């Protein structure tokens, strides 16, 4: 899931990245919050440059079928933290 999300971000496909990440989740049912996530991600890419990779920083089980993962997107001008789950 994380690999697909960041691969799509590397291609500049913010909408597709979030569609992939949130499919079947509660956040997908909250269009305004999802719109804000996409806008902030697009803004970060504009400021720091295109995503060139990512590092998985931490994973944590938060249920029998849910894993929360934290990663950092690598961009030419900075490292941008991103949380995904």
C-alpha cells in the first residue's frame, strides 16, 4: 500500500495516490478532509520538489487488520513527512 502510494506520488499523480491509499477507508467518506490532504500534498511537492523516493519510518498495529505506517517522502529540496495507514 505504501509503495503504491509513493510510486504514484513519484509520477505526480496525487489524486490517484490518495485514491489508492484511502480505498475502502473512513477518510474516503470525508471528501473535504481528503481534498485538504491532496491540496497539502500538492503544495509540498510544489515547494520541495517532486517525490524521488520514500523511507518507511515506523509501523504499528492498531487492530487485528489495521497497520498504521509512517513514512518520509524524499524530495530534492527537503524531506517531507507523510503519514499513511
